[in-house]
C-alpha cells in the first residue's frame, strides 16, 4: 500500500518550509483561495511523476526568492523519495537512497490520481489528455508498455524527419514503417486489453455514484488508425499525404477515447456537475483497477471537491474513495463542505493553510 507518513516541502510556490504527518485515510487541507492548499497536492504529484498538474513550466514552481524547490516523503515501510527542482541544473530524484534517472520506479511505488478542474479535459480537451489518462493505467499494469511506447515515438520521429526531406530515401521510410508497426501493435494490444478491463468496471461505478444515470452513455477506444485495417497498409497508402504535411497522420500517437450520449458528444449534453461526476468516476475506476490488478492502493489528490457538486454527489464520491481504502488528500475553502459529506466517522486529519504556512 502506498501511504505517505511524512511530507516536507521547501520553496514550492508560496510554501517556504512545511512539514506534515498525514494519516492513512482522509487528510483535509483547508484555507482561503491562494493560501497554498493546492500547492501541497502539487508537491505530492511532482514526487509521483515529476510533473505538475497546474503548469508545464518550471519557473512558477520555485519560490521567487529561492533557486531550488525540494519535496521529500517518507512512505509506510520506511522507503523515502526526495526531489529537487532547480533553476540552474537538472532535477535530482532519489528513491530508497538511490539516484533515479527517470520516474518509472517512483511512479510505480507512489501511484497518484488527481481530481481537479483540469480533469474536465478528459471530455473537453484534445486527444492528448485522453491518451495520457489511458496510458497512466496501462503503464501500471503492463510493464512492457513504456519500452514499446518509446520505440513507437522514436520510429515516428525518424519517419517524420525523412518525410520532411525533399527526396527522402523510400527504403529508410519503409524500414521505420516496419519498426513503427511492430511497436504500435504492442502498444495497441496493451491499450485495448486495458480498456476492455476498465470499461465494465467504470460503468458499474458510474451507475453506483451517479444513481443509475448511465443510459445511452458510450465510451469507445480508437486506435489511431482506421478500424479493421492494417497500419502497414495505411502508412504506405498515405505516404504522399504524410510527406505533404511532414508528419505521420496514423498510428498509436493518434489514439483517442470518444464519449457519446446517443448521437451527441457527452460534453455537449451533460451539465457541469454531471461532467465532474463522470470524470471523477473514471479516475476512481482506474485506481480500483490498479488495486485489483496489483494489490496496490492509489493515493487520491482531490482539489476543491465541493465546486460544482451537490452534497449527494460529494458524498457518493468520498464514500467510494473510502471504500477503496487508499490515502486521500482533499482541499477545500470551507471544511464543513467536506465534513458533512463524509460517510460514517473515518479517521481523519485536518490542516489549515494560511499564506503558505500550515497548522494541524
């Protein structure tokens, strides 16, 4: 089980020096807007996969009067993770006293899901956000996926370089087509297999959380090329078109998930609250599938849950998170909005944040 027993943060946004000892169940972080609540969730997310869920830029992460931000966590069982993000040098990541060259080991040890305003991108955004959602799940249950995805990206990058040349070597393009198709076949297989496990679990949870409102909802996985066709044939047929644009138009890098209600896109029909229930359930279903497949609990980071949700929906989401038994960090402005939605009397810790300073 992934449980953070100690978390310390230094020079991350408006947090100068913070240390907390979270409980294994529900941790409520409350305070005014701009106080630093979300930055605490952000620090955990950074440890988990090296990325912020708020920005792709380094500059906003580090406090203005510091050159380096540091995040440290001690996990149940004694393992430790330390990360430093610097303006002047490459990041440094250590896990269990060893320097890490990438996030693979840490991400598997500390799986985190974020439920926040950007979760709406699963419905509103472009295909990239949906591929990232799908691949998060595949990564955790299929350990060969990362290498096959790297092979895919390398093949596409080299193929695109050739396509941009005025007179490309067709034999080299064919060689990269062959390599791309080998890797793409494995990426597609892993994604499709994962989606087939995910979909019935999601629908079951969605029916439970939304009160049975699943009629007409259809979610489909799209591979990134024409269904029923071989990618090899499509790459050959579309080579002239690809050369015109200088990029590969078909492949697993074009995969997507589609959400429909009847003949319409789900995002055009569902209310804002209904959308939040749907995307929250998708993240919860991923955490549950991870638990079933590997016996590992996912940490959930929930930013501003009361926003756009009524009490019944808040209670349904929190109830399911508690049933799963993982560690939860939830932020809010008014703590009453969370307390009155918690079923039963779970063990919890509350932390009040004011101007980057926290008090238990």
